[in-house]
C-alpha cells in the first residue's frame, strides 16, 4: 500500500499586518517610494543587514502583505498603498486601505 506524499503547509507571514505596516512606514520616511538595495531597506527597519534570518523573514512577510515591492532584482520599494495609507484624511479610508492589503 503506497502512502500519499505529505503536503507542506502554506507559508505564513512572521509579522502581523500592523507590524509590517509600521516597519514599511519607517522605510518610507527614509526612502519614500524610491527603489533601494535590500540592505538599505533592512537597515531602515533596524537590522544591520538583510543577510540574517530575522531580516529576511521580515522582508518576506512585508512582501507577502504587499507593503514592499521588488521593482528589480536586489532592490525593494515601499508600495504606493503605504503612501496612500499614511496620508489618508480619515480613519475610514485607512480602514479601507488595510482591507486591501
């Protein structure tokens, strides 16, 4: 009797949405929407470089939520939705933007 191959569980983000958004806003303050090397983005979030496990996990979670984009290889940029969230005039618009993430 052949056993069915085990399926891996889907990957889950290591950060909550609010934490990912807070970190994206920190990066936005320094880089705005400009593409920056991954090390610069990681340093903007408080890591020494992007070459350690916790920084890579945080960056992956932020990309999963869509608060970071990869415009080209080796570079990351804060998404335009984060800018819209930051400058939303009222709480109802912010809530609507959170649902879109």
